[in-house]
């Protein structure tokens, strides 16, 4: 995949030092952050399908059900 953008790699793919974790939710790769209440909040959707960004399940700030989230890396 080629990505033409003026943004740095760190801005597009935030590192884990910011407390974010890359997980799979409904078959899509997303970055989540754990809230103070222990819930997983969606921070960023990684997808090349424009229709995914119109799906309200992947809206930034959405709280994801933890039983449907699978970690992708450690």
C-alpha cells in the first residue's frame, strides 16, 4: 500500500507509548484506548474501504464491547 500524505508516520499510525492498542473489531483494524472505567474507546479506524468510515460502529469515541475485540499485536 502506498500512502501519499504530508503527515508523519507517527501521526497516521500512533505508537503504543500513547496508551493505544491495535485490535481487530468486526474484522477491521482499529486503535483503541482504555478509559478510566476500563472500557475500550475507539480512537482510529485503519481501513482502505470508504464505506467503513460511514459505519457509525467505527465512529471515533465509540465504546466497543470488549467481548468482540481481539488483540492484533503486543
